[in-house]
C-alpha cells in the first residue's frame, strides 16, 4: 500500500485500512453544541470505515458553514469583538485538532513508536485566539530533531483537507533548532512564535520548544529584539502615515491599529515576561483603569475588523470612505438630530485608536525604561534640575517622586512644562505625561484668565518651530481642551465627505505645521511668497487664528460666523488685547472668503477685487489672511492644494495688494478708463500693426476686454486674428507655464452658435483638463476664447506633438468635418479618468446668483466629475441660448464645482425667474442622464 504522504490527493481515502484506535479523537472537540458532537461522531465513522474521504469533506464543509453562520449571527446580534474572534478560533481548533488526531490514529502503530513525534502549534493571530472572519490559519508542525515518515503521514492529509474545506492555511514544519535559528534571524518569525499556542500532538515537544525559545532567544537577545521591534513600529507608522486621524485608516497596520497593541504585547513578553493585560496590571505596566481602556479599545477594533471582513467578504482592513456609512449602521450607530451616525462611529473609532496608541506607548515606555537596578541608578546620576521641580535625563523631562505635587502647587505649570519641552527640544517622559493627564482638572476658570498662563501659551505660539507638535501634545494630554474648552469639542470630530482627509483637530494642527515649513516652499513666485511669513507681523496671532479658525464646527453647519462669535468670547476670556483680538476675529470670520473668491469669482472684474480690498482694510491683514488660507487649503488633504489654486490665490493677493497700495479708486467709471487705455494701447501697438488696424481692433473690443487684457496678450490676439484674415477657418496659439502648473490656449474664430462647446469637447477628447475660460466677442463677429489648461495632474502640457494634434482636431471640428461627440467617443480609451470612490454620492446642485456681478449672472454647478462633463454642460447651455462669458472649474476630490459667468443672447443678465428655473431643470436632467 502506498504511503499516505506520497500523494496529497489521497487525503483520508486509505484511513479505513490503517489502525482502528480512536484514542484522542475527543481531546479538544468542543462539547458546546450538538454540531461539535456530530463532528466527533462523523470522525469516528471515518475511522471505522463506514464513511469515506468525500463524505468527510462534505461533513466538514457543512459543519464549518453552520458554525460560521452561527458566529456571523452572534456578530450581527451585537456580540463582542473578542467573543466572535474566539468563536472562530474555537471552530478552527476543532477542525484542525480533529484532523491531526484522525491522521495520527490512522497511522501505523509501529511507525508511530519509532518516531520522535511532533506538536501542532498555532501562530500569530490564531495563536492569540484572535481570528477574524478572513484570517489565515497559521500552523507550525514542531518536531524534536529531524522529520520522519510519521510526520509526513500527519502533515499532508491535515493540510490538504484544510485546503479542501476552504481554509487559507499558512504553515511551516520545523525542528526546535530550526525554530530557534529562525527566531534569531527574523523578527517577524520570532514575534509569531512568541504568540505560539499548543493545539495537539506531543505536549512535551511544545514545552521544550517554548522553554528553549525563552531561554536561548528571548532572554539572551532581549535588548536587540526590543530595539528591532521599536524600529519596525516606527517604520510601519511612517509607511501608513504618522497620524491616527486620517480619513481612511488602516485599522490593523496604521497608527493606533491592532498592530500597535501586538507590538506592545511582544515587547512586554520580551522585557517583562507578561502576555496579557491582567498580567501587565500585576507587573505595574498598566493601571486597572488603563487595562479596562485597553480591553475596550481592543474589543472595538476586533469588532470593526470582523465587520469589514464580513462586508468585503474577504480580508480588507482599510476603513474606506465608501463603506463607512454601512459599517456605522451595521455596528448600531444611527443618525440623531445633532450628528450623523457615521460621524459618531468615526469619533468612536478615533477614540479607540487614540487609546491604543497611548496605552501601547505607555507599556513600551515602562518596559524599556530602566529595566535593571543598575540602569535606574545610572539614569539618576545623569539627572539635571531644570527648575520648577522638573528634571531632565537624556533630553527627556521627568518629575522626581518627591515633586509629584508640582502641578497642584501651581497649575500654570501644566502649560509651562510644554513651553520648556518645546524651547529646549526635550520630550516629556511617560511618567510626566501620566501626571499631566491626571491633573488637567486643575485648569479652572482662574487659570484660563491668568496672565501667566496666557504668557506661556503665547510663548509656545511664538517659537519658530515645534508649535504644531507642542499643541498636538497638549491636545492629546487634555491640556489644550482644558485651557480652551471649546477646542475639546473638535477632538476626533469627523467631516464625512470626500474632500476633508483628516479630523477637524488634526487638520488644524497640520495647518499650523504648514506655516512652520514655509521656508521649504519653492513656488514659481519664489522669494516674494516666502517673504510673506517673515513680513507678516506677530506670527503668534496668525497661529492662534489658525488654531481657532474651525472652532465653530463643533456647533454644526455654517461654521465660519459661529467660529468668529466663539473666538471673540475665548479671546476675551484668556486676555488677548483688543487690537490683536479684532485681527484674529477678522481672520476667523473671513477664513473661507479668500479661497472662495479666488476659485469661484472673476478676478478680472475689478469691482470684486475692490470689494475684497475694502474687507481686508490693511496690508497686514491681507498678508495674514493669505497665509491662513494657504495653510488651511494645504492641510485639507494630499492633492487638494494644486499649483492652479495657488495661482488663483496669488493672483487675488497681488491684485488686492495693488489696490491697497494705490488706494481704493473712486469716481472714474469703466468707460472713461477704457478710453484712456485705448489711447495708450494705440500708441504702443501701432508700430507693429498700424494705427488703423489697432484702432479697429480696440473699437470692436468690449470694455471688459480693454480693462483686463495686457498689452502683450492683445498683441498676441491680433497676430492670431491676422491668420484668419489670411484665410484660416480658425486660428490658435498655445503657451506653457510649467512653473505655474498650467498652459494657455487662445482660439480665435468668427462666432457661430455652439463653438465654445466644440472647443471644450475637443480639448476633452485630447485628455486636457480645463481650469478656466474667458470669452470676448468683438462687434465685428470675431470671438477670442482664452483657456487655461493642465494635464489633470496639476502640470502644464508642454509636448508640441500633443498640441499639434489638438490644433488639427480643432480645425476639423470648427470646420464641421468632425462631430465633437464622435471625437470624444473615439478617444475614450486614451483619456485617463480619475477613478471615483466606490459608494461615492454627489448630489447635483445648480444655483444662480445675480448679485455678485453687475454685468453677468453667475451660474454655480456642482456634480460628480466624469469624462466629458464640461462639454455636456456647455453644449446644453448653448442649446438653451445662454452665452458663456467666462468659466472657472474647480475639482474637490471627485466633485466638480463649475462657475460660469453667463448672459442671455442679447447680453442681458438672466433676470427672469421662470427662465432660470427652466435652465436649472434642464441642466439637472442632463447631468443625471449624461450623454444621449
């Protein structure tokens, strides 16, 4: 008869012909339910020969499916995370150990007597009894010295059957010496073996393995292993992002994820020989309350991971935005009058992640600090008194036991200690962090109104570096929320959308951090931009405004005015003098305005710039508001700030700066200024084009064109128009501005209905991303269309071959030889389209505004970004006989905000309410249905 291990496909087919002993089959079968008893009976039937291998597979599959369904129902009914993962581990134990013992019972008794035997061990999460629904089954077969035929007879049938019934199995087969060698060489293997749990087989082999691992590896190489584990922890945090408060966290590997707890447990096992929270309490690594926080956070994370695995029907540990609402509902977080269920759920997640991060750091610190009596003595010898009952040891601040009451004696020290650490570049020891966290209730109304407390707070804000890190630390330890209670409401506050990538509090710290690195910014306007920070007076005022700019988000929608109102009260309470307080309130009240004007409104409309200059009032306020807006946008999330947004914001700053320097103009109307400009332009351009040609061009041009177009561009337009006069159907010219991140295209042609949409469609078909457009119609029928374009990734398009194709396509489309719709369809596969997040929902909004501009109606459209969207909108407006005079396109995550300055065909604003309603309904229809 062939050996069982010779061919894996034989599985248990020959078990009927092996021995009849059933010893040990019941050893670890759980008698918790009738199903487990039925499994035990089925295994005995296999041994007796009354059931075959295929019957066994069917029985196991049915048993596993029934148990998994029961466990899923336990989860759905609100079972704890730990109850579910242990139930899955118990199910796995039952199957694995039963198969091992079945194979062992079927072995030739003589072969078994001659063998050294083996033990079957669970590793990793399975070893910890933390098995989520899609977790792998990690097994290790351990033998004393060398593998033999007995081990082969066990190994293959167990593994092949596990695979056949649907388990994802990771396995290894090692001697005890192999285990020790691997543990010394590879930290991951060592960590996994530290979590080993005996399943079945020879217990003496498992005990020998555990004893030698502890004695030969963990004890002898403890310092090296701890160091390697800490390096691994820091590298992992760097890889997954340093912040807990990201919008789409990795709940296992990211900061505050399950791996942080595993790392702390691993280090505790190495350094203090403990492996559970209760043991850590006994060894003083955790207090009783901390142990309860540990268990609560762990259970929440396990329950969340269970939900993700069930939802994705597989292993996926990223809490993506597209599933957060469904996860929240499934875990019982429902909408209330004050907040969405998903926001409550994410706040609960961030609380658990924060607890895991803090508690893991505490355990690691307590494990690694002064592990021996000699180390503790040596550290005390290095201690240096730095005042205020504080001690510095190796650039870390401590409190000696005799000075434990330092914060009770003077609560202002709760702020001062952070200033010490920031100023000297020191860190706060875990011990003093514990004291601070416990003593934050000492910050009462008296401390909040204390001039000494304000002095240290402003001193922190004044430091050139380390401001954001210090404020973040104060926030995490509860000091910032105690000093400014309104800020505590922002803790872990979620904005559930596809735009904001961080919680409100983390966004705030990132914005302040952005200001600390302005000297590293290299932009196309270079030194002039970088000098703003050094020119801006009182940077602590700007940083305080940034700290408080979103304070109203804790109070619900429309946060800017609420923030300003709250900030006024906060500044009065803590004692900020009136002139500075007025500036801070101004910055908070207007912190959305500069971005809105730059990205949505027509910056060539001087009235808009003048109105903004009146609000800014002074150059200092303008500089501060520009820097605040820059930092605010940069801190929203990766990719939100683009060179194009920077260009628009800088353009608004420069134009407003010019108005404030020259003084706000009064008296002279647009027509008078236009006549003055015509005279200047005629003088400048006549040498190249001749007086009559220049006068004709300027006479036919609208006033708006004369007031907003530079001499250089007018000359360029006249050269393009000359080509049309020589017989071209349409003429164009492009220029790349790589440092600014965009290219410009000018297209000139005689006006025909729908031509703007044709140009837009042609650019779309060539994969170009339109950022803005300006349209000028001359009285002689010539239309000048200026476009600013990028490649969709924030870069200028510089390749002449690309532009050659665009120009050729424009000639064909504008001549009527090719339909735009067909061109887009033919190029669809070539165009790179940004993928839309699964589950993303973007409601369509169409709004009209007749107040912003005196000459045009402003049409604001918000919808989901997709291929051909701008062409769809412009062609629809053309069909509705709406003329577009200018446009700005902004993409926020996967949402597009298109702003059009429009008129009726006769140049009048869209005053009629019924006409606006008709246009709005038609736009909503086509945006919903898409192309016909």
